[in-house]
């Protein structure tokens, strides 16, 4: 079980009252196009100059895709742009497929490359071929700890472990079975380093990540050329991290803020980039806009990196009965998972960027967790944070409309 770090959030409260998900069943395409219970504004959106996105269509990251990373990180695709056939299904009609095979347990971070879905699954990284081949443990990733969060950039997968401060990496393109230790977090006196929910991001030649003990943001060269991580900032409860060419951004959970610092040279003090509606967790930086989700209020929000710090963020939705957990972005939409809605079910939702037109794409058993997208598909996993359960991953085509 990976929920030992106390978070006063609705997500964990919901998990504690859930019925569990030992058997996955009843995943259905979304059948309603109506907006969720939400509060929408029209301020704070726009474009900047970031190449950090979340759909897997860019060669080695570049100007294409990724999750919480800069140079195409958390979902970028290596080796060129895949050819995705046009979708043959509309909203409410796209089939949902459970990916077969042994996928470990306690599923957490996911990224997509051109050929693979890569997922942190307790003790190792699991590689799931997109062509339908058998899932397998990625060689070179077993035995380093309880893998938690991942980022992908420049052909390299980098990951953190839940219960220690080690950050590791391995080449995916070209493939390698020899991992490198990127850096260690120096332990505070009398304490043990715990990454916990702290995410990881990549940009250029560096990797950035958050730890919960100590509560801080760190960075190191992705090639493993420095033994100890450099501290970027300290905080109270840091979770999400995102990076672009000029700044590193992070979510300060208890303060309900997104903070940032200049990174080259590293700024002396943090700037409040945005005040958030709820406790911010996961971040994505895509095409010059920072996107985040919050615990407690189920908000999905965004703000252009070029906007003034005093400018309010754009709010796609607020739904305290449908807690948003993870998000991904492509050139047209923001996608997010609902850990549990008012009916005790998980959901995948979507809205146009800069709009509040929320629709439900899929509904099923509770605990929809991490999400990733590429040019043609949406992937998400299931994780009951209050139980030890087998990992489950679902896939559905992106709707044509």
C-alpha cells in the first residue's frame, strides 16, 4: 500500500470509503455529452513557447508530446512520428479495452512512446507493446525499489522510487538493459528520503522531481554525471513538477498555489504563479500553458506561462463530487481521470483547451488513476490507494469528434 503519507484530501477519503476493485468490470464508453457540475471562467488562458505536451507524437520529445516534462517528456515518442489512422468512433461510442497480461501491482506513473506504454508498477517498469504483444518487465528496472513516477525525453526513461531518493534512467531508444543512477537526494539529518507522491519531469539535459521528505524540488543531469541532486526549492507538500526553457513550476499542495523559479540561473526565491481552486497535485506544461488538477474540489485549471502572476487561471471545471486525479494534453483537448464520482465510479473526461465543455468518455469501476495519450489513443490505469491490488490498464481510441 502506498498511501502512508498523510494528505488531507478528498481522494484518500473517497478511497477509504470505497468497495475496492479486486475485480475490474463494467467499463463503459461515456454516453453523455453534457458538462459536469462545474464552474467555468474565461480568464488566464493563452499560449507561450513551451514544447512540453502530453500526447505521444513527437520524435524524441521535441515539439510533440509528453506528460509532466519539458522536452517532450512524459508521453513523448521516440524515433519519429507514428501514423495514427483516423478514429472510427465518436464520443460515447469508442470501445474500451483492458490490456491483458501480468502488470504488477500498485500502478502509478505512465508514459507512451512510439511503440510502448511504459508504467511504474511497484517493483519495476512494465513495458506494454502497442501492437498487442505480451507485456513484460522492462529489463534493467527491477530491484531498485518501488517504482513510482516516470518521465520520458530524448529516448531515455527516467523514474523515481516511492520510498527512497534515488532517481534512475534507462535508454529506450536505442534499447538498453543497463540502467544508470541519475542522482541521489541527500537525506536530511535523522530522516529517510521519501519521494511519495512527488512527480518527476524532464527538459533538455536535466531531470526535475519532487520529494515529500524532505519537502523539496530537485534537479540533476539526466546522464548521471552528478552524484547528488541539486535542491531547487523547499516547500511544505510539493507534488507536481513541470519545466520549460526558462522556469521550473511546482504545485504546493497545502498552500493551494502553483509556484515557479527561473532555472538558468536558478532563482533565489519562488514566485507565486497561480492561486488554485483546491489542493493542486499533478501538473502538465503544454504549448506554453501550465495545466493542473486539484484534490477536494475536482478542479481542472490552466494558465499561460506568459500571463502575469496576478492573472487568475482559467477553470475548465470544478466538481467536488468527481475528484480529478491525473491529466494529459494534446493539441486540442485536456483529458483527465476521475478517481471516483458521486456514484462511486471512475471516469475519463475531456474538454477542449480553454473551454468548459466537459464530456465523459468512459465510466467504470472506481480508482481511475494515471492517464496518458498519444496521437490515436487514451490510456489509463487503476489504483486503489488504500489496498494492494493487481495493476490494470485500459485503452480506448480517441473519439473523432
